[in-house]
């Protein structure tokens, strides 16, 4: 049995209260993981082309205010 299958089995056995705690924890964990990935990608220059495209669009008056 894989780790994921074991985790799935364990999650199915959680009470409603335990599941709520897990959801909160996982949401925070997932957000932190996503934030770290974005920071790493930015430092590595992986987002530069997107930033350049946004700046060019803005300079060409193709951007809007929210």
C-alpha cells in the first residue's frame, strides 16, 4: 500500500472535528508551499517574461485600473 493510500484511509477515518483541523492545516501548508514556489521562481527569473509582457501592455495603454 502506498503512502497516499494510507493517508487516504486515515483521512476517511477522521471525525468531523478532526477533518476540520486537517483542512485548516492543509490549507495553510498548501499556501505556504505555493508562496515558496513563487518566490523561488521569481528569484530564478522564471516570471520575468510575464512581468515584461505586463509592463509592455501597460505602456501600450492596454491595462485597466481596478
